[in-house]
C-alpha cells in the first residue's frame, strides 16, 4: 500500500509566497510519476511536503491509507534523492550508504547485507571505500540513489537528480533510473523541469505551472491531447507552433484563416469548431506535422500554402526549418534531413490538419 495522494494541497511560505495552490495528485502504488514544470512552479515544495520536510498550509497528504500531515519525516518511510546529492564528505561510499541505517539502529550484519545489495544493483561495488571527492558526478549520483535504496522505503522521491550531470551522462543515468524502477517496482515521484526526462521516465506525467497541476496522464496522451496551450507548448521539442487566426466557413467547409493563407479543417476537428466560425482563436501544430509539399504527392490542393524559409538547421537525421509567413507569423517544421532545402526562399508546405490543435484565445484551454 504505497500510493500517495495530495488533496487540495496549498503551501504558503511565511513570507507570503504561495508556492503550491490547490494541488491534486494521486500516485498509484508502484507507479513512476514524473512531476514536470518550469523552474519556480512549486515542484520542490510539493515534494518536500510529501517527504515531511515542509509543513502543509491547507489540504491533505495521504501515504497508503494514512493521513500524514502531522507525521514527522522520519516516520514516513520515504527516501528522497536531492539534486545536489548531499553526500557526507568525510565518509566513504559504504559509510554514506550505511549511515541512515546506523542512525535507525539496524544491526551491522543487516546494514552490510543491504549496502552490498544496493551496490550490486547500482554497480558501485568497486568504489565502496572511496570518498565523495574521489568520485565522478555519475558515481556520486549512484551513491545518493544507493543511500535511498538501502532504506527499502515505500516511496522514493527524486528532486531533479540528474540536473548536475552533463548531457551524455544525464541520458545514461536516465536509463539507469528507468531500469531501477523496473527492478524495484517501488512507487517513485520524480520532479524535473526537463520534459524529455519526464516523458521517457514517467508511467504518467503531471504537468505543473504556478503551483497547480494542469494535466496528469500517460506521456503520449499528454502529447497527443494537451489540456491547454501551456501543456501543449511545454511537452515536445521543438515546441508546438502557435499561430493566431480565425475560423471561416465556405460552403460546407471550415478553414483556418491565418490572414496570408487558409487551410482546410479536417473532419476529426470540425464539429467543435463550428461554434468558432468568424471568431479568433489559436491554431497549434507540431513541427513534425508539417510537410514539404514536394514529398506529399497526395496533398489536397486547398491545404498547400507558401511560407518563407528563413533558417534551416541540420540536426543529423532531421532538420529544423524556421519559416515566416507573409503576416510575420513564425513557425518551425521538422523534416527528414535528406530533403535539404536551402534557406532564403519560399517553400510550399502542407499541414497534417488531422493533427491540428485549437485553443481558446482568452482561457488558453484546448477547444479540440
Ligand atoms: N523557503 C521558502 N520561502 C519562501 N519562498 C520559497 C521558499 N522555497 C521556495 N520558495 C518560492 O516558492 C516558489 C516555488 O519554489 P520551488 O518549490 O522551489 O519551485 P521549483 O522546485 O519548481 O523550482 C518559488 O517562487 C520560490 O521562490
Ligand atoms: Mg526545485
């Protein structure tokens, strides 16, 4: 029974900062939940409240069946891994991992067994006698995780544990954490500002902004059906393109009208947009849903439009093309690198309109 629930949790710091407001989150037993949002949105505060390191101003936190608002951190059976590792500099790796168990009065034989087990899982058996200053960033990170593993907690909390590592190591440790979760199957709550980490690690991701969670779903559901413009723009790289415009109706067909071009609305998004005829809204399209017209032989003529290619960025297997419309709207397309168009010219493009998104200009909520 290691599910974690936050019900209408609010945190106001003594200085008046409301870091978390009315937060609702239900983490299932054995689930890997990734809490993702920009810096300052309240992720660390939320995690520290779950750990018991920070008091809850309003609302309730449950671990398993138990209300833990007033349970001290040491009695919550939770282990937290911090961004800065917080290893004890004068202890070697073994002692760092053993320390928490020693404090809790575990017998030496049990401590030894658990540290060895954790060292084996994390492949750090060879460095048990080293001090933190003798370790690489990746090794320090493993030790910090090891210190959490030996406790065999009900729930692991991770606060941006990879952000101090360089890009290669970060990707490698990400895979290791994924493997660790598959092996231990313990409930994990993982906080990050990095949407790639959240997408790749989370069974589900919770997207947070300004103290509130906007959407909690499986990564690909969030990607395909974002609840609002913020979520749509935050998840995915390069981010979704947004273009202001309106909906116009001609005969029985609907079009998105950018001002310098019109594209036909696809059947799967048409119905909710009938209410938006002659009204302003925001059109959203992901970079990978834009195609070079030359490569789409079956493109409907009414969906082909021109835009000026300002910059082409080769990324290896794909290129990012930066376009500008006659109305000065900018957007990015992601296309396979073999197509290699040169910058500084007009190009004919096609949107996959069945993948288009539309947002209310005032509320920024998703229309469809
Ligand atoms: N101890 C504190 N006292 C006052 N304000 C704080 C404290 N800790 C964090 N904050 C503020 O609360 C907000 C959320 O911070 P934090 O939870 O650290 O966000 P994140 O981890 O998402 O970057 C920020 O505006 C931050 O400045
Ligand atoms: Mg933080």
